[in-house]
């Protein structure tokens, strides 16, 4: 998501790699027209699309079968600024559930006025994000077959607008009435316990049973035994490679669990993953901003400070002087609670050792969290072998019996990296349905890699090991690794040390089920993060938008894709190109490199998902650069394959800086292969998508509508920038809520074709 707390923590000297070949001079910008909303339904042509049997987030248990022909069958939706979900003619949506809805029949209906006490263990969380579907067989176990009965697991991300949970917005105490400040300091006793508990517990993952009726409509049950919340206080197991587990747990030791075997909670779960054996991976993204070191607190040691600096934890200078740090103020509660549910967010070195305080609490976040949606009593596990960073999705390769599995992961911050985890165990279809036992088999032992994109269209996977860092000719001085556990816990440092390619904010990934190729969103960047002279083949654009909100750099983002050597999950080499460049349709050919039109132009690609039923690549946006023209959107694309385009050169020029940056671009899609399918309400992000296997229903998440609504002053209610979904007839009150929507065709047909 576009998070105001996003900051650059990668100050390494790693370069963006350049490459070859040529193209014409950059064209100038033209003035764009402000679009005030509405739905355009101009008819477009169609082109055959290849379908396959596997999905990006629901990989097939075997290699894909031969594709069948299909075509896009909807008219493009115009850009819009309306406060609603806009779909093509012939499509309709309903709200499945929204923030605060009950998952327990004894919990009262949500008021949407912020008046409830903390009962978020029995309510749908906020900021709906990644999600997936898990079918239930007659015995109540996981099955890959569509039974019409399933558990839907939904991630919940940021609480940047947590004031909606409270009657009058986020406050401190009633004496000074001080409001929340994202980067302000907090003193003990300046936050209300009643508010902070709600803010902590709405995070995590919601799991609810959903059922399909005889008409094909889906709804969720409030009384299902499968309904469950995993939140900011759920106890979790620390899991990792057996040979390094004791060293890993030494990094996790806290006053709560001096052994480091368990931790509490998961935060900011953004993109997600689904395992071939039927479990859910909730990926912890912007977790670093919740920790705090109050003024005058005892500083931690230099090594811990160096670790924190690379992750943006408790913003203190490397000199070791403690200062006020930006946070939600969760540690600033005066409470008689005996389990340190608030004190654990204060990460100063107040005790004699790490086991006497919570200086190591940040080390317990930043992982893929495995959850078994169909076993409510199964304890979630943090899979440390997959690395610690700002996780954005963990998509699995197409499983091949007898071969290892690969999970592809982005680190969501500007100038961060793309990673791959390859299991030691080889895939056995008999493990389907074995839950956390299978997770221990495949996700604890393996190799962790980071990507380098070379200047000739090739790429390399660099294994992250202490031995590789120790063998460097030029030592890495920003951090010193004690052991391999240190590499797994401080993955960002290891990736920087070994020369990974800095990327323009890697977010969601997806696997093309037709050919196993891997796609990643590079959402955007700016000149303060990467200059014109630092452009490279994989991140080739730097430009200025003089007529809108975009700013300078690569504000519209792009989508990169790569093909593993021989299609193998274990490959250490790949080839790559750029699938699509986001741009305004009138930006000029030197910026609008993919030839986008009014029917398919977009900015800041964030989410990716491949349909297992149709093969469509769904692209979701989270954008501020084009927000004066359109709300965020969902687009449908017909994917090709790596190398189907041509070599180009991007001619960048801002001020006195200019650079010609060669790169590779995939084949132009045009309006026939790329169309806008949906625009969302005001202020929202379109994120999270899954489908019924027959392709007749897609589930889409609408996150943080009305995000820019400010907290209350003396008024009695908010001045809303959005009132969705209540303005669409769903739920009480007028405060905006995140929600999962269900999209179907009115004729009951397959979506998108």
C-alpha cells in the first residue's frame, strides 16, 4: 500500500545495472484533462487469450495442461472519481463483509460509530488486503476440489487511519485531548488503553466460512466453527532450520519468552501466499513503525542499532542517543496488564539482558506467517528461513512432483529487493491437506536467494549465506554477521552486502500458470530515492510530470517478469523483460512506453493475480500520482511471455541530468489485450483477489476508502472523503470501511471473457 511511513532504509552503494540497444528521443508531456467520473462503455475488439489450469496464488498440484482459447468479453470502464465500485455493463457486485462485521453470533452488530469496546477477536479486521480461498470437503478437511463450501482468509494491513475505530478519532487522555501524530513522541500514560487494544487487535488475518447458494451467490456464516481471528496478540511459534534454530531463537528472546521459542502477534499483513498443501501465508509488511524508544530511554547496543536502521525501527541515530521515535504510541499506555501487551512496543534496553525487556521484539516481526485455515487450533508459525524484511506476497512455483518448491517474495520499500526461497524437500502431492506438518517439511529447510538483474537481459539468484558475505573481497561494513541465523534475521543487510539489484519498490508477485514465468509489480519511486543517473535496465525511467500529482522519478511504476533457466525452481539464472510500464495516456511516447490509451492507462501497479480459470493477469493499483484524474482500479491483461517484445532505450532527462538507459520491453498489448475492468471508491486501494475455480466469481478487496479523512476536532462527526460502502446500501453509519466484494456476471458466465 502507499504508506506515509514508507522510508528508504537501503543506503548501500548497490547499483541499478545498465544494458544495451536504442530507441527514439523522449517525447514531451501534454496537458491532461481532469475527468469527473462516470462509466464509459465503448466497445472494443478482442484477441484470443490462453487459459491454463494453475493460478498465481493457487498453484496446480501438477504441471499445467495445454491451454484453451478464450477472449476478453467486456467493454473497458472509463477512469472515474465516483465514490463507488464501477464495473462494466453486465457485471454486478455485493459486499461479502466489511471492517467490524461479526464472526460470532453472540457479538453484536457493528455500530460503525467507534463506540464498541475491544472485541476484535470476534470481528472482521480492517484494511482488507491479500486473501485466498480454501475448500472444505465432507469430512471438514482441506480439498483442492470446489465443494461450494470454503474458508476465505483475508489479510489486514495498516492502521494509519485508526481513528475510525474510536468515537472521536485517535486521542490520548481526556486531560489534554492530544491527537495521534505518526511521527510524534509519546510519554507514558498519553494513550488510552481502550483505544490501543482495538488498534492492536484489528490487525492480522480474518478467516470465515463462505458458502455458495443454488443461484451461485456467495455469503459468509457468522456461526461457523472455522471462523477465526489471528491478530496482534496471537501466540506464534518461531520456526526455522534445525541447524540454526537455537541461534534464531536467541534473536527472539524477550521478557515474554526468554527462550525465544514463541512470539506474539502479526502486523500489517499485506500480500499473501497459498501453499500447495493448503495453508495460508500472511506476509508481514510495514511492521517496523509500531516500536518506540521514549526520550531518555536506555539505548541499545551498536549492532542492534545498525540492524534497526536497515529496517526503519525506532528511529534513533546510530550514535546511540535515544530520541522520540515515530509510532502509534502503543507503548504509551499506563496499564495494570500483567502480560506487557503495551510495554512490549517500547524497545529500549531497560533490563540487564534481552530476556529482561523487549529490545528484541522487532526481531519477531517481518516474516511469512503460516496459518492453517481449516484447523482453528493449529498454532501459526513464523517461517524465519524465508527471511525477514517487509514481506509483500509469497507466491509458489507450479508444483512438480519430485522437485523442490520455490516461493517468490518482494520487499515493499523503494530500493529494496526481490527474493526467492527454495525448499530442500521435494514436492509430494500426498502432502495436500497435511497443514502445519507439511509447512515444517517445506518451509523450514531450504535456500534463500536475492535477485540480481544484469545488463544483458539475464539475471542471477545470489544465495544469502554468511560464508558468501565472509568471502567478499571488499568487506561489508554496515553490519557484521555472527552466524547464519543473523543472515536470516537481517536479510536486508545480507542482500545489500552481496550486491542485489535495487528495485523501484517491489510489491506483489504472481506466477503465470501457462508457463511458470514470474511477474512482479514495481509500484513506483521518486528522485530522492533514485536519481536519473541511477536508472538501470530493470528500473529504466526517471521523468517529471509538470501537469499533475505525479512528481519526479518513476511515479507510475512498471511490472517486470522473468523466466527461470529451464523453467526450474532451483535455477540460479533467469532471463527477464518489462511486461508493462504504467503511465498517463497523454504523457508522450518517451514516458508512455507501453502505448497506453484512455481505456487502459494506469499508475502504480501494486497487486497481481493470475486466474486459474481464464489465464487473465489481473492488475490492481495503489496510486496517488493519478488521483486527480481517477480512483484506483483493476485491469485485465492478456499475458505473453518473456522475450516477446523488443529492445528499447529510455531517454531520461531532468534538469541537468540526462541518461539513455537501454532495456527490454514486452510486446505491446494495446486496447485488445489490456482493459480497465473496475474503478473503486474515493481514497481506496484495490488489492487482494481470488476466484471460484469455475471463474464465475471473483473476490476483490477494497482497502481504506476515505483514507484522507482527518480525525475529529470539535465536530461531532468526521467530514468524510468517502462514505462507501454505506452509500451503496451496506451497513450502518456513514464512516467508510474496508470490505471484500463479490463480483459476478448478471448472466452467470465466466468473469472477463
